């Protein structure tokens, strides 16, 4: 994967139509195309940088008024796809927990990529705006100093006004960690 792309639409039906055009316009792989809160639609794709750019452009042309946000990350961190899918294998023993909460899907993905690149940590999951009023959460695990560094890198990647909050819990309680992660 050379690039990760996202378009977030304000309408589900027209977002689906635009997503279809994106997938037909360039040789990209679909990661997810799904509705998110509150009544929006998100499509995530991967592929060569030029193909992802072309697909994003095609989606924007199909639904010009309906794009809320967009994202293109060239050379995303190798763990980002598993974190987006919530399939990262993790060791829950003696971990510190880092959290970054954002107002948008794109901001959370940017934060997750920067966090993964900014410290020796595991970005275990990126929860994208489902059942959270449109907000997203990045979940980071590792040694406390590495988690602090990664959270710092992640929040610096979030555009002004889109960061809700962030936290680091040193040596998080195992019962809480198992129920949350």
C-alpha cells in the first residue's frame, strides 16, 4: 500500500453513488464503505498514490456539494490498516493506554498514522464515528514514555479545532483495558 485515501460525505445515498464512481475510476482497493454517525458516509481506499488521488477526485466530482472531509496519506504506517479494521494483535499485560479523540474521521486517521510513526507503540484501533456522535477515537498501547510521545505526535497532526481531547493512562487497569480494547 503506497497511499490511503478517504472521502467523507454528508449523505449516505449520494455517498454510495460517489463511492461507486471512485472504485470504477481507478485501480484501488476498498477498505470500507460505511455509514457513520450522524448520518454520514465514509469510504476508505488504498492503492498507488496516483490511483488514490484519481479516485478521490472522481468521488468529489460526482458529489461536489456533499464532501465533508478528505484525506490522502502517502506511505501510511504499516499498522494503520489493521488498526482501522480493529484486528491488531496486542499484548494487554502491563500496558499504558493513550487516547486521542477527534471531531472527524479524517483527523483520527491522521492522528493514528502520526502516532504510529512517532513512537514505539501499537496503535491497536481507530474507532471511526460509529455510535459516538460523529467523533472518532485512536487507541494506543505501549510503555508510558513511548505512548506519551506517540500521543503528542498524533495530536500535532490534528488540524486546529478538530481535537476533542487526549489522555495517557500509565499502567492501565487490566479489567478496564480488556473491556475497552
